[in-house]
C-alpha cells in the first residue's frame, strides 16, 4: 500500500499526539492513539502507560524526536522515528500503523531497534 501525503501527515500527528500525552503522563490520551488490538492486550490506559514507562523509556521521555520516511515492513505501514533516550542513546522506534474502518490511523505496535540496524 502506498501512503499518500495526507496519510503521512495523519500518521505523524497520531505519533506526536501520543508522545505529547506521555510527556504529561496522560494515560487516557496516550491510550486513545492505540489500535483496538493494543486496547485488548492492555485492557486499561493505566496498564498501557505502566508498560511504556518500564519497557520504552525512549518513547516515554525522548530527548529528541526525528521522523523518517514511512516504509512498509512485512505488509505493515511503518513510521520510523529516531529517538534520543533519556540516557542519550539513539534508537529507532518502528511504529506499526493500522488504518481503522473510519480511516483514522492508530498505533498497532512499536519496536525499538539500534540506529545501526538497517531498515529493509
């Protein structure tokens, strides 16, 4: 699937919105950007926020954020984002995006990889 510019802007605004919610510890808002599958997995905004705090400190409190070109990884629309962790470690967050039936984009998962890792 080719991602047009309006989708690209929408995807970026979803991720920016979630990152802003994490900065304010707004679990409800952060959870609202997640896909139904993520909602099912974590059950509550509080569980979701706790997981991000513990497992994804670079996403929870990045020092810097740089959006890269959207790509497709294993049929998933993926937004790579360069993050600087709270400890100054550069990481690449791969956000797997899912378009909902109402055409709204939601985050359907995120993995962190070292910056040295090549995006295929």
